[in-house]
């Protein structure tokens, strides 16, 4: 027998315990004795049975990493393999061969998110104990989705595109450890510690995966990512079927966020003004016009001497047929009188077909402030002194341009649009503010444009400084998709989420962890889960071992552990070592790691208070950097399968 290659701690999805494809692992010993001392008598197999056993054993021992499932995939084949293996060796196949997880070939660069592990857990639980004669490979790899007719989000969970599951039919139970790492213990220490423990168990293949636990700026727990689905009523609906239905039945109206006014959808014409039109407006004439027709507004700062203009409402309204939709975004700089406009972008909606938005950039102008610039806010605005130095365009030219270009029936779309309109000193009757459209009912908190883009459009924006053209396009796309797809195109509300546990209420499931965790996520749901309260890592070992083998063996065991110091880290290392030695190969183990949740939540609360306009405590850029660092450490975790 050839020995396995040296086992190393894995990182970036590397597989621990790599075995040559043409050789059997050293731990497969055909003369192994039954650990219970009751090995079955060895039988002589027929030539056909020996050939069949050889074929099944080869499949069971050699993963195919360019397929989402490989090895023995059906219960019928697994039972056949066990019978033949037992007859030839006198030992159970499950003592030496089990399920495993690896990265798909050519999918090594795919990012791994917490919801992917949730889908894997749901997929495995759907198949534990299920008799099936059909392979588990999806009919359309790369386009997997839950059943469109299903009312339960846990039905037909997909296998993530990066994952390859070997011997799924051998899976009898699933053990999930959530490990929340305190600030005094680094994630790297935990990874090194557990990597050393896992490397000692040469029976198993192990996979190490850097994982992004959540999106956005609100710190979330491992449990939020692993055990909850968004309810169907609030789930984001961007399927092709939904898009086609929307195209066949376009919405007659869309509710604006700033008024109860509606606008009818229909063919939208392009603007007639060219990009260079603003330069053709003489500055002195623009100033004279604003001085004659402008006005001050309520709550306007005393030091702000600029007058406001508004769209001419006495123009003939085209009844919505020729009205247009524009995405608007501005970048501001800090001057001696407050924030002043430095860049304005208008992006026009052209069409929305088969889920793709087509736009035209109508205006993208740099504007020179009148007052001395104290801070260009380059980090957020992207504006620098060099950019504004040659600029001649002033605010009055922008105002006159908007006045001559916009019709009263046109719709301006923006994110926190009031800030952009105050910067341009311009009023318009029909607007949509995406920060209000996507805000949850009865909640004051607004979601950032970056968060909405990441979660709903799967686009990452604002990776460096902001770009007003990019922000205007994203804002416009969010509003248009909401109009076409309806209220289902929204962020899931935490109160609407659905736990995956009630789905398997008739299964033998055990939850082990602190009392407050059990109360929040296990016992408050209607289910038949056994809940065991333990506060320390060391005390959890005994019940875990009791429920992972023998007649009491649970089909799923989920255990939440808090590792707050070095002592608990060493307890975790010893407990995992003992558990791995005794857990049968038919059980899949998942160890999920998250760092610094407590600190991130503490800073998050402080940040919210300090940024409240009523607060007298400031929030500096150093505070923001510290917050982002804590959030990123909490967001980026690790998983060992």
C-alpha cells in the first residue's frame, strides 16, 4: 500500500491529505478487524462480484473534482458496496470510506460566502437517510436554482458552484461547530491549532475555505448565515421567469419615495441636450437669471448665499408618454460655508430588457465652488485640487442647465437624493429616493448604496473613492428593477427570515451551546430539537461524543462555542482531537470560525450614536478606519470541512 502524502495545514481552499489518484490511501486496510470484535466471516466472491466491488471501490476512493458530485451517489449503490466489501474483508465499508468535500476544478477562484455553507448543510440534510436510486448531479450545472413552485426556501437547495461532494450516499450525519473567537485570541492561532489536530487524522480529507460571512455594514453572527433563509415573501426575485412575466405585464405605476405621486411607465425618450450644452451658457447671464428668479428655502444655512431654482411646472406635461427617468448623483467638497457641489452626473434610462439595463450618460460635469475649499474629501468624493484647478463651470450654469433640460414629468432617481438637490440648489417635483424605497417598514435605518448594490445587484462599488457616474447608474438600476419586479426585489427583513430547523422537525437534531444562543435560535422555534445548555468548550465535549455515535446518534448536531482566551483555545484543540478520533467516517464535520464579533458590535453601536445629528460627540476618520477594520475582521472568517 502506498502511504499518503504529507498532510499540511490548508489555506485558500487547499485540500489536506492529498492521495495519488491511481493508489489507494494507506488507511484502507483490507485486513482491518471490526472494532467491536465481531468481524463477519470472509466470503469468496464470484468473479462478477469481485469486478463490481473493484469498480465501486475505485469510484469511492477517487474524487472527481470537476463534477459537483462524484463517487457513490445513490443509497442503492452504497448498500451494494457495503455488502460486497463486508463479504470480502469482513469489515464495514463505512469504517474506512466516507463522504468528503473539495473545491471544484477550475472554480478555485470563486469566492465563498456564508450562505454557500448554509446551502450545503441544507443539501446534505435533504439526503441523509433518504433512499434514492438517482444520482445527485444537477441537470443544468452552473444554473442551479430552487424549485420555482416551491413555497419553502429550503426545498431543493443548490450545491455552490465551487463545491464538489464525494460519496454523498455514505453520509449518515452532519456535525457543525460554530466557533466565535474573542479579541484576545487571533484567528490564525485557531486555524493553526485546528489544522494541526485535523492533520493527525489521516482517515479524512479536509478542506479549508476562507469565507465571507455577511454583506453590508451590520455585524452578523455565524448563526445568521448558517441557519436562516430569507422568507419567500421577501426574497429577492430576479429569476428569468420573473423578468419575462414583468416584460409581458409591465407595471402601470411606480410609487415615488418622496411623494404619493405616481408615474406611468412606457417608451422613454432620450434627452435633446448635448453634453457640451452647459458650457454654452454664459456665466454672467446665468447669474443674472438665478438672481431674478431664484429664492431661498426654509432651513437654508445663513452663510449659504446661493439661491434655489425649481423645475418649471407650467410646462405642458406629456402624460407620462415622453417623460424620462434620470439617475442623479453628486460629489461634494467641504468649504468655509459647508458642503458645496464639485461634480454632478445625470444618467438617463434607455431600456430594460431581459434583466439588462441600458443607460446613457447625459451630463458629467465638474463644478468649481465659490468659497475656499477646506477639505476635498478625496477619499469619498474622488475630487482633488488638480481636478478642479482648470474648471470654469459654476453652480448657476448647472442650475440653468437643469431648468432648461428637465420637464416637470421627468423623474430624478438618487440615493439620499435630498443631499444632491441641496448641493445643486434645485427643486424637482417628481423624485425617487432609493434609500427610502429599500428601507424596511417602521425602521429608521437606511441601507447604504454600496450595501444595496452588493446584495441586490451583486455588484461591488465604491471600492476606492466614490464615482458619481457609477453611483448614478447603480441607483437608477435599483429603481428600475424595483419598478419591473415589484416588492419582491428587496433586502430580506430580519423579522421575515426563516429558520431551517423546523423543516427537519422529525429528524433527530441536537443543539448544544450557551443558554442565550439556544433561546435565540433553537428553542424559540416550533421543532423537536434536543437543546443542551453548556457554557464552556470543555463541557461540550461529552454531550457531543454521546450524540455523534451509537444508537443515540443524531442526524445533525450543531454546537456553538465561544473561545475567548488562550485557555479555551487549548480546550478546543484537545476536544476536537478527541472528537475526531471517535466520530465515524460517515459523519461530515464542519468547523466555522468568526473573529471579533463582540468588538464589531460595540463599535457599531457607538458609531450609530456619534453619527446621529443630535449627538455632541464627533466621529472622526480615525474612528471610521477602526470601525472598518473591526468589521472586516468580523466579516472575513474561515471554514474547515
